[in-house]
């Protein structure tokens, strides 16, 4: 099981691709060989190995189905529960993010090891399902049981973000930093939340100070931690959209992103790497990177979750970002509008029929786990299929707003207004939205 744990974490860390990483490939093959040789393997252990194989094939959704099978017979299996929850985050399966905990929570009690972690996990699931009051209650309950529980801290930060309590959120994280910053895996991400609070309230200096002190240095220490890397890219890109000049900071991330540019394991990561190539002004690198996604897709004999999300979202959004940074704002808007139209009306809404058309009947059968992600239930967040949280994907909403505002076409200006109004509905209290609305008004007046 140690091998399963190690390799599953490697997959869910989205750090490397066994197709290109020889060491990772060998580690996986060793795990499968040991599983075959060990006649004493339990049914539960065999299922964990099966789930690993699905991750290896590029079907995290299918792996999550196996972890749920394990949880049906072993509801307190912490590995199955945690891996399933992580997979739902990466897949954008919002309902399962909460549902996976709800399905087993009555079998957990304070006597079960790691019991207290369920509060933070469920709180995050509730938050992504817009149940903010319940999310806040659960996160605070989790912190009452364990003040160092970074998952509860993180869930509470998400609540404050989504309900527009940026001052309260920043104060909470500043005051509790000693409780959570030693939690290695997640602490950089919680600092990211604090930086986002500060960008929202217009304190770019404080956001940049957090980046320089708490986020940037971690990338130097551990450049293979993708969660930290995407957070670094995201903070810089958000600040750049706000008009802060950060070319040197972007340049500092180039080698890290280049080292993972050919991983092609997660569309969400690809889009963040692209932010660095674009933000640093290296348009040739940016174009080469987008070309590398196209080349990778054209050489893959079988569709999987990465190829699907890249074809339907990643590539179009990448091309829109390229166009924006080259000053072709109208083209950028048309590219992301085309993507949004397809998600709303086209392939995503057709269920099996649409999936089979894209992947062929055989792959569609094995990719049933994709259906949840492609349902058009995403009433406002059109790129949910690329995974991540509502707060993380907001950077793409901001990009679309900026592209529309910069376009000279009146219909694109109207779209910018619509997108800003949508953002206002999602987050009624948002100084960032107010700033952009004021900017749009002055742009419209000047034209
Ligand atoms: Fe988060």
C-alpha cells in the first residue's frame, strides 16, 4: 500500500506524466508487479491498485468511482476518502466534493483516527456548492477541535472570499498564521488566499509583499510542487490584470514552468504556465507552449480527461490569452465566446452522444466519469471542467472581463458589462468588480 500511496499522491500532485517521466513509469510498473506477486492482497487493496491504474490511464473520474466502491464497504478508509475528495477537486465535480463526505460521515466518530479532518473537508465541499453558512459553521467547528487544521482554515478562507469579507479574511489569516503555516502542503495556498483578499481590496502592495515573502521563495525551494506553482502564477497574473508591472517576477518563474511545460497532465496547470510566458513578455515561448499542447494532443492515440478538457477548453482559452497579449482583443473575445458557446449548447450538453463523438465509443465507455464534469449545470462558471476551486478559476473570469473591456466592438463592451454584472451577482461585495465597472464606464464615455 505504500507504493499505492506514493504513486497516487504523485498523480494527484499533477507534477509529472509517466509517459515522459521514466522514474515515475518504473515506480508504477513496480507497484503493479508487486500487486500481482502478493497473493495475500485483500480485495480493498486490489481496488486501490485498480484505482491507481485508472489514474495511470488518465481517468481520474474512473479512479474516483473505485474509491467510492471501497468506501461503500470500508467507509472509514481515510486514503480512499481523501483521494476521492482530491479527485473531485481536480475534476470540478462540485456535488461529489460535498457528497463524498456526506455518504460516509455517519460511520465516522471521534474514536476513528483523523475524524476531525472531516469538518474542513466537508466545509470546503459546502463552500464550492454555495452553502456558505454551513461551510462557515463546519470550518469553525473543525478549528475548535484542532486549531492547526489547515483544511478548516482553508475552507473558512474560501467562505470569506466568496461572501466578500476580504478584510475579515485577511485579518483571520494574519492572526492565525502561526497555527497553520507549518502545514507544509497547504500553507503556501493559504498565503495565496491572503494575497487574493488583498488584491480584492486594492492593497496590491500587501499582496505583492505576501508573494515575495511567502509564495515566491517556496517555488525556489520546491519547484515541483504544482499547487504552489499555479498559485504563484495566478497571483502575478491577477496583479498584472490590475495594472501592476511584474515582468521581473514573471521571469523568475519561467524556468520552473519550462521544466513542466511538457508534462501535459492537467489543463488547469497548462493555463497557469501560459500566464508566466505571457506575463514575462516571452511571446515566442508562449506560442511554442501552446503549440506543444496541440502537438501532444495530436500524438495521443486515446482520449482521456486531459485531452478532452484541453481540446474543449484549454486550447481555446490559451489562444484567447495569446491574442489578448498580442493586442488582438476582438479575436481574444471571439475565441472565448466560441468556447463558452460550445460548453453551453454543444458537446458538453450532449452527454454520451457528444462524448462518443469526441472520443469514439470505446473510450467513451471507459470515460463515464467524465459525464459529471460536462453537465451544463455550471450556471455561471463555464470553465469548471478544468477543475480547481471557484476562487482559483476567478482569474479566468477576470481575464475574459479585461479582454471584453479592451475590445473596441460595442457588442464586446456589452459582454464586459454582462460579465461584470454576473460577477457582482456571485460576489455582491467586491471592490475589484466595482473598480472594473468604473473603468468600463470611463472607457465607454471616452469612445
Ligand atoms: Fe483554496
